[in-house]
């Protein structure tokens, strides 16, 4: 209103008086129309600059506000009958825009996808104003906690909100279990309340909601979050796509070698890297989703100080595991199946576990590159963050092991024989391999492989062509972990002689129930039961 005084500039007015004036201005249209105010007629949009950005002037904030209400359809430029709105600067770094969604002609504004349009306009404003530019999303990110949820967590002394905690637990459990029934059972064993929605005609579960232990509203009732509200791929339908066939999952299996889950997962992760290099985006997206599950199970089965980095990597990769590309989950059955076995692994087999961790580092980097090539900015950033955590965890775990291998190096004559094998089988990479600081450790690993029944020259030829070595910064280190992941030839031969062709279900070893993959509630965020 040209010439109207700013109700927020009156130093004599109390907060209540100012609020009434603002309400009288913004809600004028609804009073002019008479009758009862329409439901949900208040529109609110906070706009904040990023930490570290310069402070905008009042004039700049005014332009930002006008552009936001124009982009969202609240008040298009030049529309004299648009909704009334007001912007209030609460602090140096943010404003709040408030409007009533009633136009002067009595109609409602066209605000379909107003949030998405506001974000698109903010990306333009960031570029024009020289502010930090955020990464564009594709509507596949999970819902962020509301201000009320964050405030509640702060009051209770929690580091994360109930929504975030439930999402992490749901992902970890889904990664470990073999069927839908186990998913709900394990969640309940963690103290999480589960409420399923049953279809009236079929009697099948068509949805579910979770409530964190001790998380209640003012009336003392549990605060429920639907699976799809926690994350898009935690809906009941998306979960069923990832879980294997119920009958096959229920069959007991014979576990011949406790190191098999680690070795099989390592092999499947190497395969996933090959899939990312191919042109099948649906298969690649399926492998990324399976890799997200694998990270939770690797963290669950791992011991030692690097476990914290693996947990952080699993959490970070959650944003990289989904995109607008529909995933072909069946293509990643081998990776998901192998990774689920880790939830039941009884021990961590030293160097083989580190070989698996080494493979995850490279797959996370490949995932970041894959997303970046397709313009998935948020997913690429999440994969890079997961890569950094995995790299830190790998360094913590591998450094003492490589040092121990180097300390137990074979005699000089044996090392020279292995050097000749490298020059014969990998002539183009021999100089770099022999100059690598991990070469001494590799000679120890080759000695162990030879003792296990491998021919060193043939083995080097096999692992050398598994993937290219040109981009490897430490080719000897790469070969070391590739060889470590190879099965023991002598053990394989003994197993083939002693294992019967069929194993009865009575004699099969039934796997125990998995431990909670991401720890208990008090360990994660200090919530009381």
C-alpha cells in the first residue's frame, strides 16, 4: 500500500500491538469477503542465507521476498488482485514471509509445487547475489526434521531428532533382515513401536508407521512417522522391492566357511563398479541401493575404532542411494544377498575385512562420479562424503595391518622371485608396483597365497586384469587386497572332497537372529526407553 506506514517501525508499540496490526493488514481480504475464514489460509515461507554468507541489506531482502512470492504464485508481479503478504526480518541472516491464500477476487492462488518453485528461484538469487550456491535436488531426498522436532530434541538433550533416529534404525534393519516379517520384529526388539495398516479387502499390510521409544506428544501419545515420511525408499512397497522372495529367504542354509560373507561381498562390490561403468542406469541405481544396505552391515560386522567412520559413511550414503532413476533391484541380488550375510557373521577375518573396506572406498568414489555425470548434485556430494569417511576408516584399519605384513616379509631370494613374476605377468605396471611402499607387504601376501595352494605368477595375472591399474595410486596395495580376497585353494579342494552334494534341512545350520545393526538407542542418540 503506497504511503502506508510500516507497522513494524513503531518504537512505541508492543509486540502484541504489532502482531495485531500485521494480522489486520495481511488478513484484510478474508474479512472483506465476509463469512468464515477458509481452512489453511495462512502461507509461511522462511528464507535464510547460508552460514558464512554476507548479510543482505533491507533493500536486497525486499527484492528476495518479492521474487519468492512471485515465483510461488502468491503474488505474481503486476497482479493487483494477488494475495496480501508481508516479510519480516527476524535477524541479519533470514526473513519470514507470511501471506493469506485468498486473493482480492475471492479465488485461491495457484501454489502447486510452490516449494519446488521457491527453491528454483533461490538458486537464481544465490548466483546473482554472490551467495553460497546449494545443490539442486530431484525430490527424492527424505523429509528434513521440522523446527518443532529440532526444538524438541534440543529440549530433551538429544543430538538428533526422533525422525532422524528412526530413519537410521529402519535403514539398518532393512539392510540386515531377509523378509518383511523380520523387519517389523527386529524394529520392535529395538524398542520401536510399530503400527501396520491393513488393507480392508486383502488383509495384507499396505503401510506402516514407527514411533521412537519415549517420543510422545503433549497428550502422552506416541508420535508416529509413516515409512514413506521417513524416506521415499522406506515405504512398504519400496521395501518389498528390495527384500528377497519370502519362501527363499525362509530356507535355512549351510554355512561352510565363516569368511565367505566377506569374500562374497567384496566380489559383488567389484562387480558393482563394473555395472556403474556400463550404460544400464537402472541396474546401476539398483547396485547403489544395495551398496547402501551393504555399508550398514559392514559397519555392524566390523570391530575396532574405524567402526565409527563406517557408520558415518552408511548414514552419508543414504542420500546417494536413490535418485529419480528407477532402480532395477533384481540386478543387484548378488550384492544384497552377500551383504546380508555380514549381519550374521560371527567374526571379522582380519585382512579380508580390510580388503572389503578397500573395495568400498573405490565404489563410493565411482558412485560419486556416476551421479556427477548425470547431474545428481546432492547425490554426488553425499557419495563424496561417504567416500571420505570410508577412506578415513580404511586408513585406520589398514595402516597397522600393512605394517605387520611388511615386518613379516619373506627372505630376499623369495622376494626376488616374486619380482620376476611381476615383471613377467604385469610388465606395463611392474615399475610402479615395485616402487610402491606396499610392495614389501605384497610379498608377504604372495607367500601366504603360495602356501594356500596358489601359483603366484598365475594369481598375479588373474588379479591384475580384474580391473585396470593405470589409475591406481598404489598398485601394489591394490594387488595386495585383491589377492587377499581370493579363496584359499587348499581349503576349496578339501571342502569339495568332504561336502555332500545335498544338505538336508535337518542338518543345516540355522542362522541366528542379527544383532541390531547400528547399535542401541542410548548409544546412538542417548534417548531413554
